[in-house]
C-alpha cells in the first residue's frame, strides 16, 4: 500500500539528506501536505529506492540536472549535501558542476559553483 | 599550445564517442570550423580530460543534464552512445533518464527514453 | 496497494486521452516498463484523480505549461486532445495557447498553435 | 486607437490584480515607460480582454505556466493574487501548482508552492 | 488606431523577412487569425519599429536569444534570414551563434549553427 | 600555449568589465580555480577576442540571451555593465531587453529591466 512507499521514501530521504531534506518538506505541511507526501513517495520511495544505479551516481545525475536547469537553487543545495552524504567527494561535485559549463553555459556552472561553495562552508562551520 | 589541447580533445572524443562524435563535428567544418575546433578543445580537451571524476560518472552527468534540458536530442543520443562506450550499462542509462522525471518532469523523461530506445536499436542493428 | 493507483490511473488516462495516451505509453513497454507504470500511477492515478480542481481546468493548466516550456510537442498534442475530450472547446484551447505569447514569448505560442492545428486536423479527418 | 487599448488594459489589470499589478509596473516608469505601457496594452488590453476564455481559466493557465517556467517568481506571485481576485479558491491554486510536478518536475512545483504560501500569508495578514 | 500598428508592422515585417515571415504567419490565418494579427502588430508594429536601436542590432539580439533558448528553430531560421536581409554578414551571424556556446552551452550553439547552415544553403540555391 | 589564451582573456575581460568581472571570478578562486581560469580563457580569451563581430554587438547578443534565459541575473548585470563599457548607450540596452518580451515573454523582459535599473543606479551613485 501507499504507506509502504511512504515509509521506504522517508527512510531513503533520511539516508540521503539527513535532516535537511525533511526540513525542506516540512515547510509544505501546512499549505500542501499532499505535495510533501508525494515528494517522499515518488522521488524517494519509488525512484531513489530502485536498484540498477548506485546512490552516488543518482546524486551525480541530480546535481548535474539541477545545475543545468538553473532555476532550483534550494533543491540543488539539498542534493549537493545529499551527494556528500552518500559518498561523493567535494572534488567530484565540483567536477560535475564545472562540466555543466559545456552543456548549459558558463552562468549555470558559475551559479552552481556558488551554491556548492555555500554548502561546503555551512558543513565546515558545523 | 592550443594544438596540444586539440590533440588531447580529439583522442578523448574518440575514446568516448568513437566515430559518431567526429561525424557530428564534421558537419560544422564548412560553416564554422572554429566551433568544431572549440568543441574538441574545451569540452573534450579541457573538461573530459580532467582527473577528479571518472568518465562513466561524467557521462551520467551529461545524459542527466541533456535529458533535463530537453532541447538537444542529437547531442543526447551522442552521449547515450558515449555512456555505453565508457562502461555504463543500458540499465544504468535507463535509470538516469527515468530519474529526470523527478527534476524536469515526465515529458522530459519520456522524450529522453525514446532517444535511448533509438540508440539501443541502432546499436543492436549493427 | 500500488495496483489500486495503477488501476485508477489507467481509468483516468482512458477518460482523458482515449487510446492516444495508452499508445504513447506502450512505446515505453519494451525499454522502460517501470516508467510506463509510473506515468500511469503518479500523473493519472495520483494527480488527475484528485478532487479540488475539475479535469477541464487541469487540462488548461497542462496545455499552458507544455506550450510555455516548448520542448515537449508530442505530450502537448496528447493533452490538446485530452482537453477536447474532457470538455474544452477548440476556442478555449486556442485562447490558452495564444495567451502564452505573454509569458513565454511569441515563438512558444506560434509553435503551440501549430501543434493545435495538427491535432484539430487529425480529429477532423477521422 | 492605442489609448483605447491602454484604457481597456488598465481597467482589466485593476480587475485582476488590484493595486499590486499597478505597483509592479510603476517600478518601470522611470527606466522604461514604454515597457510599462506595452505591459498594460498587450497582455491586459489585448489578451485578458478577449472573449472565448473566462478570467478564472486564464489565471489558471498563467499560474501553471509561470510555475513550470520557474524563473519569474515576482510575476507568479502577482498572478496567484490575480487568480484569487477573479474567483479561484486557494485549493484550486494549490492543485494547479502541485500538478506542475508532473510537467516541470518537483523543484518547480515546490518553489511555486512556497510562492503561494507567501501570497496566502500576506493576504491573511491584511 | 490598431490599423496603423498593423500597417506599420506589416511593412516592417516585409522589410526584415521579405516573403518568409509573411508565409510563416499565413499558416495561422485559419486557426488563430488574431495571433497572426498580434504577431504583426506587437513585435513588428511596436517593437521593431522603435527608434533607439538599429535593425541590424535588433536581429543580432533575436538570433542570440533564439539560439540560446533552443526551442524555436523555425523562428530562428526566419530571423537568420532577417538578419541577412537588414545587413548582417554571414560571418557576423556565425559569430553570434558561436558566442552562445558560452551562455547556453555547446549543444545550443551547435543546433543554432546547423540552422544557419540550412538557411545559407537555401539562399545559395536560389 | 594556454598562458597566451589566459593573458589575452584577462586583458579582454578588463576591457569589457573593468573590475566587476574580475571580482565575480575571484569568488571562484578558493573553490574552483580551474573554472575561474576557464571562464577567462574560453569566453574572453577565445570568443570575445575573435574578429568578425564588434564588441558592442557581442554585448548586445549577450544581454539579449541572458535576459531571455532568465536564470542568471548576476551575469546579466555584469554584461549590462560590459555593454555600457564598450560603447552601448543606456537606451540601446533598454531596447534590447524590451525586445525580449517578444521572444521570451513579458516576465523575462520585466526582470531584465529591473536588473538594468539596478546597474544604472549603481553607476549613477559612483
């Protein structure tokens, strides 16, 4: 049943994002609790829980896509954190973002890099 | 000198794309030979030749970004081929494209998947 | 369970798109059957099955978004058909697409309108 | 004459946006008064004044498109207000934004929802 | 009055695009005659008729934007023709498109260049 | 050699952006010094240093593209400054941004204009 997807998704979300992902979704609870639930069920309960691609590669794909799209900085930061949490090195993340200069242009890569800089600094301050 | 970047880029392009990448760039030779040259020098001579991220992860990032952007099907096909050439399995490519439903919507994922279907069929026919 | 979402989604997909939506998804069965299943479960089983917004308004929203994004013509055509199937008039669809000139520019509106022209002609020929 | 379009547009803008739309345009008066004028004449004097689609459906289309495009938060907020002013319920707006997860991805829907949350709170505080 | 904008726009459209622009718009006459009219009135009657920027610079701006957006190839071709008609050289157009590799990525620049190649060949064949 | 491209790029960057461009790139030095170097080498050392299109036209193309893409406000501001530095008038920049209403929609043009307003004010305050 749906609860199974939700439970699986919540566990996966915590594995990837720790508390940060949950906090992002909590902001939806009062206005759109169903979007909060779907965000746990579909991306995390269905997709990130699939076999066939390791979590590190999944986070590389997501950091690449969000850097290229360039219109979702908060989510990009969540997934830069997520990438670090599942085993990517800072150097690998920097390489992924840098590579986006080729596919989405230099401004997208620059803005992605400034997002990474913020995330790295926040983690260093803890 | 620049020739060094060009030679390194051409070698990397062949490693990743075999003949397909070269053919794509040949179409530029009569109209914009410098764009053909830059496409070898910067993406392949500079970026894909960098240490810090393995080629398989680089191709995962590129397939993700081009699926999400959704406006560059010919280049997406070149890089689905490239991903297979550097060691990604078909299953891994399918997972990357499928995951883009979360970040760029279902139409982007569907259209990326149809591009993969074309590439897989072309390879099977050879 | 998941089967319930799938059954509800399939029924909703048929209500909106008739055979056209199913055909589009059938093309995925051999390469990515899970994406086919998700496309029925999440958009149609979860979202279009929700109360709170009538189907006609849902299709207006989708035609608007796909016209504005401009990179998913096959899906736009499916939903122009869907909009007609759930009670939108041709005039209403034309108005939605025309309005996108304001938000996404004239090329997006022109290309959306040519998609509508194709759909209307195909329906007239039947 | 042009004055007629301007007068019709200004009236329509006030009907939809109340004072908020006017204020947004006032910020243009010193730098680009003609863009301020065009913004009243074409979108509001020409498009929103057309018959063939009710204002509520027009605002649903605009909220959908701006959520999906994801790069125009100030304008999205103006039109979430506009949608409420012409008769959409909060629930309907939430449904439109939520649905964009399907067509433009979850980050676009999440960011649209946070814009709606801001607008609803501002209205509650008045 | 509106007729004045239309007449001015039609004259400007012919100056820029010759017969090609008119033909593009004729395809709209049966399905959305008002969009055909707006496309003449606002872009050509209002914007391209403005003083303050020469037509050659206006076409450079449009070729740049349509190459970068990457989702409007038919309109890009119309404006590559337009740029040539108002005095841009082929070399200048190639430079504008090539430069977009920096701002929108290499795929956008490559696809823009292939559009230019098509336009140049069509003109050579006449 | 590469140093030649870097030196040529740095000189061109200073010619176009004065100190502002350098400062933007300095923010990258600690996190991704190679992206800082590439940003000088490829856009400025390779592209802006090319003959075939004057710098004023190059900046018009860039302001147009960044306004249309709408997801890179910091870079748009750098290039509005750059356009002024290489000889564009404020009126010409306003015309370029205004024209983007046609190709990328009114929100993109409005947000571009507010960026220009910020830049003009900052320059007036000096």
